[in-house]
């Protein structure tokens, strides 16, 4: 009996995790695996690209978890520089284009995994494709940016967007010795936070020497006689630039899936069941940045592009294809980042998310320190907590501070997943010693304040 054929579209976290996990369950005699990757690299950390660009990571090889050769050694037919251009669902086949030879051909599948990732958001403005304008989604993008920095005629960098990618690239440019301006159309940087917490990030970035301009939608990329970017024009003014970095965010890369008639959600991502199987298609799975996932707090799907989720998706898909079993129940929306020594964290819902979900809520914001106030090295942090009106169910937490701030959000992520109330959180038995925390951990102080706000709202 001929082996079944698994075809994987996408050679990064979700795709190659799925292929590797399926191979652990079934050998080549039972399951042949063909994987297509349009770039040069596989199984790498896109999240690490800003730290490679900044020089904190020595080279791109450090970001690669498993090379194409290592995958091939495990009986996976991995074809790099080969782009899938069409999915024929009825015919159970995909069309691939070899970008080196120009050859186009069809490959049949018994089972298909779509792991096409996400694409950077690029404003539809004149000059956006000019030399000197860079996204940072892939290792190829990172290398192109580094090459461009070496050719830059000056030391002025403009970063468009002040989300996670934007602020991380602002730090990278600062460490490279560039004068950095960050342009963002939102009222405050880090729109994944509420504006009052984003303001703290803005103030801290100013203190680091990064010029942050809010409410500045880009209208054009200015270019010189050689066609290279020389500046960024916005509704607020024009900002000279020797290099422009796009850090606006990403959206699901589901062009192929949509053209094939596969189901997409409100955010443009593929819709799957708990096993990561594409809704309505028994032999097609999808995972990583191209899918939408269930928000366990709001009870609706959302798009979150994170390597942690992509790797989990791949493991689950590979197990299910190989004859095992796994499910991905959803997320609470946890993310952390930093700009130099400033740490930023969030999990759960923002105020506008809670409002959009039809939830009534109270908020509590406290200031505390990372260690006992008298212990050397104690640094300030601000914690904001959102709880459901009357019930007191935790809805979200945001933290901005210095060393020791960001990973405290993990406590809140566990509480959200468990459906805890803020009142119940106040009794959590968290670790304490002066080098690590005040007697009352900042998260617990915020929970106490939030619990009091719930009681006050209930008695009003």
C-alpha cells in the first residue's frame, strides 16, 4: 500500500513543527511529507529579528532552530525557494513555482497543512516600495535591512508604527547609532494597551532619546533622484530619513486560502476547529499566523501573530495527522516586549475590547516596585487591571515598568485562563523575598484595588 502524502505550505514555526511531529508518529513508509517554503530559511525565530538587527544576537544563524538540511535528514522533502501559487481543493493538489528555475508544477496531497504565516501591513501610499523602505517579517527581510543600513547615506531612521514590532525596531535602530523617529497614527504608542498606559510608554521612549510622533498617518514616502527613500511625509509634517522601517503590524497571509474558497474569519484568518482542522474540510489543517483563534475572555475569534501559538498549532496538527490527538482551546492574548530597559506587558482585554464584547467593567491602576522598596535595584512599575462589573471576573491586565515588570503578567494570564475573580486573586500564594517582590506583589496590589472597585460599583 502506497504511503499517504502530506503537503505542507510554509516552512517556519507552524508548518515545520507539524511536519516534524507527524514524522515522529509515522515513518516514510506510512507517510511521505513534502514541504514548500518560498524563502531560503526554515524554522527560525522571526521574533528575534529586531535583536539580530540591533547586534544583541550575533548572526542570523542564531535564530534558526532547524535548517533545511536537518529537516531533509528526517525524511522530509523540503523544497526551499519554492512558492505555492494555487490550492486546488477539489483536485486535492497544489501548484508550486520554483523561484530559481521558473518551473511550475502540481503536487497531489492526501492531507494538507496551510502555514502561510502573516504579511506586514504596508500603507498604500506613493513611494512605499522604494529602496530604503523595509519590513521585517522574515530573515531575508532582516538581511536586506542590515545591507541597507550599511549603504545608508546618513544616520536618520524613521520607524512607521509604534506597536510591538515598531518599538522593538526603534530600539534596534537606536543601538545601531541612528537618530530615531517613530511615527504612529494612534493617539499613543502601543495601541495594544489602553491610551493611559500607552502614554507611559511614550514618556519613557522620549526619555530614551526616541522622538515619538502620535496621530501622524503616513501620506507618502519621499525619494531622491536615485529613487531611494529620503523621508516620510505625514499629515503632521515631513521627517527626513536615510532608512525607513515598517513596524505597523501584520495581517494573515490567506490569499491562497481565500482564492481556494476556504473559510476566513472577520480578521481575514483561516477558521479552524479545536484540532486545527479547517472548518468543513476533513483533510486540511491550518496553523500559525494565518489563522484566527478563540479569545477565551471575549468569546470570539481574533488574529494574534506569535511564535508561541504557531509552534503549539504545529505540534497539535502533526499529532492529529500522525494518529495522535491534540487540541488548541484558545488564548487570552498575552504579549510582552521591551524598549531598551522599559518592559511592556499585556494580557486579556483592553477597555475598548471589553466594551466591544458588551461587557461592563471597572478598572484599577496602581504604582509599585519590582522589589521591596528598601532593597537595592527596586524599579517602579504601573499595573492596570480590568474586572467585570459585579462578578469581579478578571478581564485584563497591563504592566509598564523596568526590570522585573513584564513577566509578572504570566500570573494574570493563568488567572484569566482559570476564570478567576480579582477577589480570588488577592489570596494567591505568590513567592516573596525582598530581592524579588514587595510583601504585596504589584499584581496582588492591583487585584485588591480592583476587588474594592467591584464592591463599590456593586453597592452604588
